[in-house]
C-alpha cells in the first residue's frame, strides 16, 4: 500500500503499478527525504521515473509548484492519471516519454527544476553519464538538487565530484546530490 505521508493529501491511499516493475518508496524513506529537503513550497519538482506518481504527489502535497511526473510505461501512466483524478489534482503535468525524450522535451520548453527525483527501473544504473545527461539538457536550476533513490551505492565519481548526502532506509538509499551547477 502506498500513501501520501505529508502535506494537504496526508494519509491518502494511492494505487501502484505491478511491484515487479516498480520499486515503491517506503513511507519512512519519503518522510526522511522530504524532511531533509526542508520547505519545498513553490519549488519546481520533476519525478523522471514516476511509477505510481507517489513522489510527485507527495511534493505537490507539500506545496511544490510546478510539479511534473514522467514515466515511459503506459500502465504506469494510467495509474498516475488515476491517482491524480482520485485526488482531484489537475496541476501536476504528466509526461509519457523515455528518459532522454523527457530531457529533450523539457529543454525545448525551457523548463527548469529546483528538484529532480530519480528512481529508475531496476536495470538502469545511475552513474556519472546519467547525471551528465541531465546537466547537458540544462533542466536543473542553479543550486538545484538531484535526488537518486537506489538500492546500491552510486558511482564513486559522483560522490567525489559533487556534494552528496546519503540517507539510508533499510535497503533504500536516498542520494541527495548538490553542487551540480
């Protein structure tokens, strides 16, 4: 069961895609992450691998604005839209693109974000090239933050090159990457 843990939609239950293709973020990890980020009111937020849309909804619930959520899986998009409809949220913008298509699209619209959340499918590894792609498409605001949820330690080159704070919740690691611009 996935639920919103804070803000105006606190305790609301969300649908989730098949757990074999997504990795739902545990409540304790969400609470820890958003506590670490502090007040995100009026901060622009992008969830690049949306799954259920829970992280984007959590950000919106805590007054992030604007909020975008992207997923390339059509079943995930259906669930994201269903969750948004159930909560009567029309302000979150939903994209159905793969990783690079989403970056290109957002760049073409000159949209930039204060916070970009990454929780890619199990097979995708967040390495320095992954971060460089985000920076290449120039969608991160100056002093922006990338948060990468993983179940493995991220590339040591990222840790050495940027300011990375790692929060651990069971097997989940929240890698908060600052100092990118």
